[in-house]
């Protein structure tokens, strides 16, 4: 498979710049091979079957963009994006990061973020830093790491709420599991009265959204991401007759962990492309994804490449909004991928 097999043209005005009203976004319902319906997410619960277990990813996005004071000879602050915590000791003080500009950083450089938080560069490639001071300062001074296609002249305080699911709990993600942004607390409570709702955690990291840069898709390497499934969640999943995954991150964790599902913490670098045989998930709620992205490849594997092409073309013609703050689609797994 070539990267360009997953390309499409999207009018720029269909890239959502503002969050949809929770519970009121548009929802395309896709049943392979060729049934496409147009609905509202307000009707999502009515689309569930009695035996469906709904699985959500309760990771919480941390304000992972930080700005350090300029180094000597520099006029602009140094922008830091926290990528992943590195297990050294018992705290979360050592992180792999992306930096802008990266070329000016050297091992031993001190980065000053505030009077209460600084860091030292430990490694250069990749860049690793060790924080010193009050790590709670990250929550105070950090900025939510919105994707670059959401244009913001200045960071907004409101993004701390709008780029976070209402059920977010476990801190550790650097991007939101965006399918979950459509839910209100009231909707989730209503679903829980008729269907089992199971929480798992996958801390969304670079692996989820890093661009595919190689022409041969098989040569792309996914960065690993941490996930956790509790004993209670594993028991419910193993008893499930039908699993509905809320978001591609939930699906990736479930396909990595089972079935049968075992409780515990692990890492996954699973890269799902057409031809993959799904074992865990039966239906998927997801947003519309970037061209040539690993997420679009995953959705194409789940519903079938031609089905997804038709669905995306129809979404564009019906002027759905795309990407993180956009509308959503509810997809049934193609029978061609039954395990």
C-alpha cells in the first residue's frame, strides 16, 4: 500500500476551527458495504443495540505546550511540547520533548519556564529534559496542545475545557481522544442506564497523530503509547457480546489487549492498515481524519477502503466538518474483516 492510496482533497473551510456543540454534532452512520445515513449525534444512544458495551478512553489531556525564556542570543521563547514521560525513578520529572527551535538546544542547557519551574537538557536526539521545581506548575502555565490545523492567534483558556472529554480522568495524554468530545455528561449517564459503559485508558501520544512520511505504508513506525485496563473492565469486556469503541485510541487499546482481555498496564505500537483482522471491536465512533494519516488507514481497515472513500466524498459534498473539532461517523465493521 502506498501513502497516496489514502489521499483526498478537503476544502479548507471544512476544517473545524471551533468545537461542535456537545451532543449536537452531525453523525454519518456507515454500514458496509454501501449504506450511508445522515443523522445527529443526539440520536447516538438510539443506534445502540441492547447487547452493546460502550468503551471509552478516559485519558486526560495535560497542557503539554510550554514556553521557556529565550536563551542568550535568542529573541523568542523556546516552545516545548511534552511527548512522553520516561520512567526514571518514581516521579514524572524526565520527559522526551519536541522543541522549537531545536537546533539551538545543547545538553546541559537550562530552560526556565517560571520562577517555580525549570528544566535541564539531558539528551539531544531525541531531546530529553529533566524538570526541577514544582511540577504542578505545568498545569498552571501550560497550553493545551491543539493540532496545527486549528488556527489560533493566541491560546485560549476555553480550550482547556473544549479540548477535553467530559469523562477525562487519568492525566497523561498530549492530544484528546476526539470522538469523546461529542458526549455530554447527561448523554453518557443516559446510555449507562441501558448499556454497559466501560472505561479504559490509553494516553494519546505522538503515535496516534504523527504523519506518515514514507511512501510505502509498511515502512512507517508507530511510537508506542501507554494503556491500562482494570480487572473490572477486563471482566466486562470478556463477557461482552458486542463492543462499541469510542474513538480510534480506544480501538487500538482493545485490539492490542485482547480478546481475551487481561487486566494491567502495557504499551502498544499497533499500526492498523487494510488487511488487518479485527478481533475485539464491532462498531466504532470516530471523527473524520486527515489525508494519508494512520487514523484514516485504521478506519479504512475497519469499514473497507472503498466504503470509506465513498463516505468521505459524501461527507465533503454534504459539508460535514472534519478533524478534531469536527463532526463524527458511526461505523459498523465490514464483514470482510471478521476474525
